[in-house]
C-alpha cells in the first residue's frame, strides 16, 4: 500500500537560471519523507527561519512544484493526477496556516468558513446534518458552538480563530493535516489547547499530521518523529525521543541549547558561535535514526 503522502528526493531552487540576475537559492535540497496510512503519526519539521521547512510544506500541499524529485499522493505524482483526483487531494490533505486571520473574510461571519467546505464537497445531505457536523467539529477543538457561530472574525480571539480553522480541517475528514506554525501567532496560554486539539485528531481519528515549527519544545510534546532542517538540508531525523534527548548533529544540539531555561541556575551561557558554526557546516547529515 503506497503512502498517503510522500516526498521523494525533492529539491526546490529559487532564482538562478538563464538570464536571471538572482543568485540561485536552494530552499529544499534532496529531502524525502512519507506518511504511512496504516500507522498515522505526527511528524514535526523543525528548524529556524530560512531552514526550508515552509517551502517543504508548500511542496507537500501542491502549492509549489519541486525543481526535481516528486511529491506523491496515494502513489501518484501530484503533477500528473487528474482534476478529480486533485479535488480529492484538496479535501484529504488540509492545511492549517500560521495566521488564521488571513483565511477569513472580515465581512463574513465565521459560519461561512465552516459551512462552505461542507457544501462545496457535499459532506452533508441537508442543512440539519451540516449543522450537526459543524457543532461536533467545534466541540472537538474545545469551542462552544453557541459562543462561536454568528460572530465576525474580529469578535473572536486569535486562539479561537485558529481552533475554528482546525475544526474546518476536521469537517472534511482529511487523511493528512499540515500545520505550518499553527501556534506561533497565539498567546502561550492557548498553545497547549490548540496543540492538544491537533494531537487528538491524530490519536482519536487516525489523521496523519505534519507539524511545521521552530519550537522544539512543542515538537517534542506532540510529535512521534522529527525532521531537523538546516539551510534546506535534512541534517537529522527520527524518533523524537531519540533526536531530542540524544542529538547526533551539532545543529540539533544548538537548537536544543537555545531553548530558554526557566531556572537561572540552568540557563546556558554564551555560545562560541564561530566554533559552533564551523561544526554545523562541516558535519555530515545524520539522516534518519530509529
């Protein structure tokens, strides 16, 4: 059985080329990953800004095409699937973006965001069934339907707007959710609630999740596996416990050392960035670890 979603040696290059004045930028370099249908997992894709993690997410969503390599959905190259298959892909692979406000029309009530996909994809037989589905999805992410529906986007908090988008993804009964920095724009107090909702979709409904983040703490909390990206390259990947507790690549160690420590007696001191940078640049990729 093919993976529901798989990247095979994908590379994405921006700029360069004939007659181009832009310097060539390899945003993603020869990266492979797959999401198993039988054992859906939460896979974190982590790295600092410019690491290539968002570009990889765009490739997986079919928003951008790889320069080389392929992204496959049920064993078929996204560039070769039919219009009907593309529509099914759009339903089964759902994104949750960093800024939920950009997904709303400020002049429409949030109901529009929830009921439109149900109607467009013919998920319900009638209005009553659609209402039941929407209410159920909102409750799944910890929202009270009566306190959420009927409101304009600005009348909800950032955390509520993001949870509505998680509920929207849930409504379409996806096989994969790709969450790109879903909690970076909300208060720390709400992050746990949103991440718990995403985790429940995986554990209770068997939805595979790709969690794109710069935050190793939350990646460790909810993920089964983690991929560490540095300047477009996969430097280390594997079981999240193994990678975080026993990092084998200096860049992974640097990310861990950079996590703020609440206890002043345990806070890390000044890093010798010159030596650290030299180690990172010269260290070979560790690849996937068990």
